[in-house]
C-alpha cells in the first residue's frame, strides 16, 4: 500500500465539564471496535494542556472509502452516541 493513499481524520472536541470520565470510557468502546475495523490503521486521543475541555482525536485510515465505511457502519453510529453526548454542540 502506498502511504500517499492513507487518510488522517482530525476531530477537535469540546468535552462538557464533569463528563471527562464518561467521554474517555465511551471513546475506549469506540476504539475497541475501530481497532478491528477493516482499513483502520491507528488513532490517538490528546487533551489540551491549556484548556482541559479541548481534545484532539486523530485517526489514520487506508483510504477515504474505509473512512466512509466506518462512518456509515450501524455499529459505529450506535457506539459514538454516548461519546458525542459528552460533547458541547460547538
């Protein structure tokens, strides 16, 4: 596989105060599924030192098609609901 075909997805997240533990726990559930999903190459979750409510989630995929399959997978959509419930709407 040519490394130029790879896709990196970035999500800037704003976690609601007091929901950090719920957010991380639900993210781990999503990660377990992602690690077994075809085309997923890895990811990283980082928290800002300057603003602990701000997080950065990056994931790497073999292709745009793999990202699309992940985002439209019914299991994925159900798994991310608890994680997204911990986020501000912005």
